[in-house]
C-alpha cells in the first residue's frame, strides 16, 4: 500500500480515513447528530452516504442554534487552477446548509496562498483563476443577499488587520509541527495560516459580538483549523466548528482529485469531448480481461468510476447497490459502466456552465468592498 500524505497542500497515497480521524482528533458524525441535522436539512445524500462524516463541535453549533444563537458558515478555495468536481462537493453541501439554516456565508479565496505555495504561478495568473473560480462559486447558487466573497490580496485592508492578531499568537515551532515547515520554508508560507483563520471570526469582529462559525471542507484543510481553534479563544472568540468530507478520488487511481494533473480531474470548464476522453481513459477496479472480469467480478471499492456514481451521479441508493453488485459478480463491464456515466457528467457540467455564464451578471453582488 502506498504511503499516505494528507496536508492542505498535498494529498497522496491510499487514504486511511480511520487513521486520519485518530491523528487529527476528529469526531464521527453519530446517529444522534445526523438525526438532528436532518431535522433541518431533510434527507441528505452527503450525510446518508457518510461523505460528510466527521466534525468538530457540530453539536455545539446545533445546540446554540436551537437556543436562538445563530451561526454563520465559512468555506473557501485556493485559486491555483480551474475548479474541478471535487471542489464542488463541499460547496454544494454548504449551499444546502445555507438554505436549510438561512445563514450567512463567508467565502474566502486564498490567492496569496496559491502564489506563496506554487513554484510556477505568477500573481497575475492566480488573479485570473480567482475570477474564474468565483464564477463557479456563484454558479453553485448561494444566496446573493447572504453571501460575501473575500479575496485575500483584494480585501487585505480588512483581513490583514485581523491576521496579524492571529499571527502574534502562533510560533514558528507550531507551524513546523503542524505543517512540517523547516528553516528553508519561505516566510510567507509560515504566516499564511493566519489569513485562513480570519474569516472564522470576522463576523464576530464586524458585529462586535461572538457569533459561532461552522466550516464545511474536505479533511485536508483540518490542520489550519486545528491552529485556529487553539488561537481564537485567546483572542476572545469561539473555537470554529467544522463538518468535513471525504475526497472524490482522482481518475488515475488513489488519492484525491488533483488540479495539477488534468487527466485525473473533470474541470467545470471541460467540454463534452474532454469529459468523454477522460472517463474512457480512467483507471477502474476492473480485471485485466473481460473473461476474468466475468468470472471473478470487479472491485468497486477501489474504482473512481464507482465513486463518481456514489458522490454525485447516482442518487438512488437501490440503483447504486445494484450497480455495486453487478460489478462484483461480473455482470457489469467497466466499458459499459463508463459509457453510462459519461452523459450524466456531461449533463451536470453543461448545466453548471449555463449557471456559470449567468454568474457574470451578478458577480459584483457577492464581492466584498473594503
Ligand atoms: P482548495 O482550493 O484546495 O479546495 C477547495 C475545497 O475543496 C475541498 N476539496 C475536495 N473535496 C472533495 N473531493 C476532492 N477531491 C477535493 N479536493 C479539494 C477542499 O477541502 C476545500 O474545502 N486553502 C484552501 C482554501 C480555503 C478554505 C477555507 C477551504 C480558505 N479558507 C475554508 C475550506 C474552508 C484551499 O486551497 O482549498
């Protein structure tokens, strides 16, 4: 089995979620908590399938909400390239939470991060991806009345003032221990986590009272918020809570879908032809030959194609189970399974692209001016 790495900047190898839960100190979303969330969200595919599966202080958030102390949502994107289907998972769930709880959402674009952590990208290239990514964010359908998009370099007037308060409480040795930095790490990287902490308390600063914050994200971002949870109470704010999801895997095998390998990823900007090509080329849990597959069956547990159905493209549990069984028992071949998936992804991306075009008209309604 390949060695696992899960940091905010690198995800590789076979992901062992149980090990991550232990190492990061996360809590599983238990039945009681799921039932409580369902009261507001209704039946939810991401919860039912345990795609969103772990949390920090979600019970606190829901208890406070029931007492009338409303929380706000915070999530983000590091604009290092075009948006891919994986990024959309936490955003779609965040929209469902915004609709269910009628909450404010703060969305952060960490253009500074992507400049500091990339060997290739210029500031101008990152700025361009920021604009492109914002179209995808708006296309997800967040409420313009209740959503604010902050971009680090653009909104530095507001964000930097708060980031220095956080930075003053973080030592170099903490960032070394949490992120694996060393003496050759550029100083911008060492500072950066302070910027990602700010939206977790910016509403409390603006409204001059403590407001709970819930952050939906995939498990790779947890390290930032472990630090934020340590520091924010020292500044007089609540610890931010989180609800975290698994990764939709890359099409070339294990790990997460990576924006740096175009073949492992379906971008929201891909054409129908691109999608067809990528899915046809994708790794599967299939056998070497059709004869073997018929005899021994495939392995949907390690198959990114099956995971696509699981995460987004087969909403009916019974049909998903039938597909799983048909694969396992050698009745369904990979080629056929891929051919059934292609039009579903094409339809989804086409609809998203229409909304992405419309987003251009309402772009400015979402942007924070400071
Ligand atoms: P970024 O741009 O790497 O990722 C954006 C969001 O997508 C999640 N994600 C995935 N989810 C499911 N499957 C995948 N394959 C997959 N790949 C990425 C990430 O966990 C993230 O939620 N530094 C951050 C930007 C940021 C942020 C935040 C993210 C700033 N503030 C608050 C979450 C919450 C970044 O570079 O994310």
